[in-house]
C-alpha cells in the first residue's frame, strides 16, 4: 500500500513538472519543504527521528529546532494536524519564522482550510517582506482554491517584484497575462 502511494506521488510530481510549461493555467505545484517521498524503509527512519525529537522535546520543550524538525517530519508524511501542532509550537518560540509559517500554511491547504492557509502565507510575507515562497503559495491558493483571480494576480505581481528572473518567473508572468485577459 505504501509503495503504491509513493509511486503515485512520484508519477504525479513528474507529470506536473513535465507539463508545467505546456499549460500555463495548470495549477502550479505548491512549494514544499525539501524532502523525498517516504518509502517503506524511510518510514522506519522517520519514525525513529520522530521518537528522538519527541524525547528531546520532553526534556527541552523550548527547543526551536526540534519543533521545526518534528513539524518537517510530519509534513513529509502528510500528517497535517501533527505538523501544524509542531509548527505552532515553533512559532510560539519564534513567531517570525517565515519558512515555518509557510510550511504550516501548506499543511492547512492540504487539509482543505484555505482561509487559514491564506492567513499564514500573508503573515509570513508580512514578517519577512522578501519571502518568496509565502507569496508564491498565496497566489496558488487564491487562484486554484479560492478562485480569487485579482488576489492571485496581486500576490504574484509582488512575487515578481522580488524575483523578476527566478525559475518560476516566466510561468507566473504567463499565468498573470492569461488571468488578466480573463478578467477583461
């Protein structure tokens, strides 16, 4: 069952990457924390890591890096609520961690709480005005989950002001052009 799930994720990611340039209005992939999809052998390693982190946190509940690592382990295994809880604890310690807040927003999106995802992406961008991934993901959720074309355009225009020539820039520019044509 795990192998089939991992294979499905890999095929989906490969298909999305291959077709991203072909269909500019296709949903953009959500920026995720760096990880590889956990296979059956990796689940054991992740479980060991989670156990170790929980042990560390039992003795040192203010350990920011342990909370972030725990959230990332849950993120990588699609345990939305557990990841959100760990990221929330990290943000209690340091509320200005834009990467953590963005990852938490992604978890909210995956569990279908789009309004909360938007709130977290906006807060991350407010805390770190140069944070690209929060602006990128904000545009994704506004466009694909909320159908807010003007909001998505605004989010991505702010992204392009920060990184006009980055790896996503041309695709975002194409999508903005198409969205603007749709709203005329």
